[in-house]
C-alpha cells in the first residue's frame, strides 16, 4: 500500500448503515468495487474521495437507500463512475463530482426517484456521460451538470441544453 492510497479488493462497503461519513480518502484503488452505500443505508455522506480503475462502479448508492450525499468525489476509469439504484434509491444528492474516462459516467437506474444530480462534471465517458433509466427522468432533478452525451430511458435526451438532463 502506498502512502495516501487505499488498495482493497472490494473497496469501502458500509452495509445497512445510517449517518456514516466517508471523507478525504485520497485514492481508492479497488479491484472490483470502489465505495458502495449498500441496501437500506440512509443519511450517509461520501465526500472528497477518489475511486479509480475498477471492474464495477467506482461509487454506488444501492436499492432502498435514501437521503445520502455523494459530493466532491472523483470517479474515473471504470465501468461506471457513479451509479444510483439497482432498485429504488430515492432522495439522494449527487453533487460536484467528476466522472471521466468510464464506460458510463453518472447513471441512475429505473425506480430511483426524487434524486438531485447537480454541478457534476462527466466528460469523455465511452457510451454516455449522464443517464437516467426513468422515462422523462421521473422526479429526478438534473441541473447545472457539465457533459456532452446523455441517455434517458435508453434514448438520447438531446444533449446539454435540452431534455430533462441539464
């Protein structure tokens, strides 16, 4: 392990946790998963971390998890930079993060509603930068994000100045 770096097989995974903060971990280099806020975990904060180069998602908020904040993180060079969902992950805030050089930048699964995604930078991701599987983004709010490509319910949302992803 190098100073200022955490190298783990499965990253950081609090399970069914409430009111936990994961702050200021300079670089997480997992082999499969970066930081995962697992099922039914609420009011957690993941702030100022870097999760880079793994086979799954760098940062995930999983089903049944609500009112979590993912802020000012770097999530690069993986399959998914930041993923919210795998079922109903509702009322979460994804703000001020950077997701680049992934296959998918920032991705919301179907049935995840009432989430706020704002002020993120997702550029140069292979398939798309921002995506929401809910038709019309449902009640998710996408604002002031910097991106080039997007996908809503498996169709283009028209890019940065049109559609529900902004």
